[in-house]
C-alpha cells in the first residue's frame, strides 16, 4: 500500500540528488578537475533513482495486469463486480471505474427487467391474438378484415369457403384480388372511404354459388386504432338462406292453414244462412243441410286436431304413453272402424297379419290414429271395387316389425311422391278423389318417426296403387 | 223473359250445391262444374250470362279459366265473380285483365252473393 508511494518519493529524491551531484561534480571537475567522488555519488544516486523508477513502473504494470484479469473474468462470467487495487496511485481511477461499473450494472438490470416485461407483454398479446383469431376462425359466419389500403388482414375458413380462396395465401393481398364479388368489394371500400369511426351498416347480399344462390346479411363495421383513426373494415356475412326458407315455410303454413280452415267454415256459414233464410223448403233438404253442417264441423275439428297434434309433436310438448302393444291388435281395430266406409265403395279389406304376440313399445292412441289415417287414405283414393291389403311381417334378426297398407288405388305421380309427407301437400292429380287437409300423412310420419323412432316408407305406381308402410322396433 | 244462365265452378261440392240452390231459388238457371277445365268447356258450349268461380281448382285455376274466357271472342264478354279463400293471392291487375268484376271471400254469405249477382245481371232499370 505505502510501498508504492515510498518508492515514488525515494525515486524522486534519488533522481534529484543524482542530478544535483552530477551537475555539481561536472561543474567542479570542469573548473579544477576535483570532487570526482561527488560526481561518482551523483551517478550512483541517478542509477538508484532510475532503478527505483523502473521498480515503480513494474509494480504499476503488475497492478494493471491484475485489473485486466479481473475485468476479463467479469466479462467471462457475465457478472459485474467491484474492482480492487492496493496501488494508491490508481485508486481514484479504480473508484471512478467502479462507480461507472455500478451505474452500468444498474442500467443492465433495468434493461433486463424491461426486456422481461416486454417478453411477458408479447406473450400475452400473442395469446390474445391467437384467442381472437380462434374465435374468428370458429364462428360459422364468414369474417373478412381489411386495412386502410383495402388489403385483407384477416379472414376465417367460412369466408374462404364462401368465396373459394386459399386462406394461407390470402393475407396482405388486395381484397378485390381475393373476392370476385364486385358488389361486396364496393361495399367494403365505401365503408372504408366513409371514414366513419363508429359506423355500422347492415345490408342483404346475394351470392351465387356453384349450386344455389345464397342470401347473406352483411354487417360492415369500421375499425379504429388506438388514436381513434379509421384502420380498416370488418365484414361479417351471416348466411340467412335457411332462415329465409323457414320464414317462407311459416308464411306458407299460415296461409295454408287459414285456407284449410276457411273452406269448411265457408260451408258451415253458407248452409246456416240458407237455413235461416228458409231456402231449404222441404224436410229432406233441411236434413241434408244439417248433415253438411255437421260433417263440415267435424272436418274443421279434425283439421284443428291434426294441426295441434303436429305442432305438439314438433315442439315436444305432447304427452307420450308408451307401453308394450301388439301392432296387429291396433291394425285390426282400425280395420273394423274403416270397414263401413270400405263397404260403401265395395272395397275388399284383406288381412295378412302375423301373430299378435309380437309386441312393440308404442303410444296406443297415437299409433291407432296413424294407422287409421293410412287406412282412411287408402279407402279415399281407391276406386269402387278395389282391394286394400293390411299386411305385417317380422324381421327377427333385426328385431323389427313392418306394417304395409297396400291399395289398388289411383297411385301417386312420381313428381309428387317425395312430398306426400309434407304439410298441406296434396297431389293435384288426385284432388278429385276426395277432400283432405293435407296434414294426415304429415301427422302419420311424425307419429312413426318422431314419437316412435320408426321409419316410414311409400311406394306407388300411377293407376296401379300405393303401398304406405312403416317399421318399428320389437320389444325384447 | 228467359232466366239468366249462371255457371258455377268449385271443387267443393257443398259450396257448389249451396250456391246453385240459392241462385235457382232466386229464379236463375244454373249449370255447375267441379274443375276449371269442365267450366271452360261448359262456358264455351253454354254461353252463360255470368261465371262464378273458385280460385284454387284442379286442372285449371279460376284465374286461368277467366283469362281463357277473356281471350276467346265468343266468351270475352261474360262477366265473372271470383269466390275464394285465397283472395289475397290475387293481384288487382290480374283480376281486371281477366274480366273478373267482383271478388268475394270465403267464408261468404249466399245472401250477399245473390245481391252481387243481381247487381250485375239485373241492374235497377
């Protein structure tokens, strides 16, 4: 510690002494050639001074090397540490360096902290973006997001499907290159150009697909960035083709129901008025009028029952009481009820039934109504003198019982066959054969398929007859 | 004076019956058809003074029947009353162009039908 300073003082003294002696001896020797000893002493002192100087430099170099080694070790470990020295000459330098190192150390620590925070923020932002993208990808509506240049920023699979583009190669491309639908592109552009910050526009848009035209509800919204300046447009396309169809079906249903209800009501109202006005002048006509009113009132009541039953089954509100039942017993009962009507038209009823011990889990009343509807249709559409065969068969392997009601009636044209179970559908060609509500077969299908989880089928040949049948599971 | 002849077309036999009876009781000569095609043939052969027709009928609808009658010069002058439960489906221009002068909605009043018929065929002198 003190050795350095002592050496320095000694070195200075030696050097000064050496120089002084040398100068004096040189002066004296020049004048008288004496005092050679002083000159020698001066030289010795000079040499000693120089030696001490060398020693001081060596010590300094050694201290510096130690410092370098220390710094190298720190850089190797990546850890900043305070520098130390025994040399008082360089101690202020080391202190200044240490202060600087400490400052740098603090700055590095701050930077590392900031970096970690940024890393966390990045992870959160990435997760949030992936989450948002996952939501957009998972929704069934088509989503298109464009920026201020009308380039596509984001789209989901539904959009890719609707507009038939490759999702992976569509980003950052001008939207008109991806979507070949001028009207929609114009809508997106108009929305962006309107510079609206909170604007929203909803338009109905039709897109012609390969097979059919679809109707979309397009919701266009402006997107703004943090500074509230418009940043692009989000277009969400909701396919409402099916909704439109359902709405149309509902309208058709209401209009059909009202027509079907008006028809018997029209007869009742007209005949009642005729009776009031005394237009039926004899007892036979009066009785005939009463009968018409009664039949039409029954028709109205049947119609309302059918509508209510169908809507109850469709809405799941109907009370179903399933018990093991013999389908053959139900068929026989229905045949007995229909027999008088068949006899009126000289229609022969043929029974080809399997033994009654085969049972099926069924709601007796509903199944009876279904069978009666089928039999009543068969009688209605079979001309005088025809036959109706009621047949059952059992498939033991599949544990199924199959019922068939086969008539020799007018048959159903092939173009009408796929629609016979639709509500209010009546094959126009057979309209003259009898009045119907257009609900009977729809109800039968509901009873067999919705209530009993069975399967309904129909085969028909115009002029030869029809076969309506169903299959149900057998009870274990 | 011979009785005026009215053709009534409807696929509902009860309606056909009640309308015919009301008109016959009022002194009209009534002929009936249960579908549009039969009505067209009868109209051409019988030349009635008035046609009362349903809208929704097999073979030929009431509107088509009236349009065909309008197209044929021999029947173009026959006025028509449409008696229908589906009046809302008809456009005013369709009825005007088909010679349909009145539209009555089912359920209807035979009394009102008769007075409409009288208005057309027996205008107050």
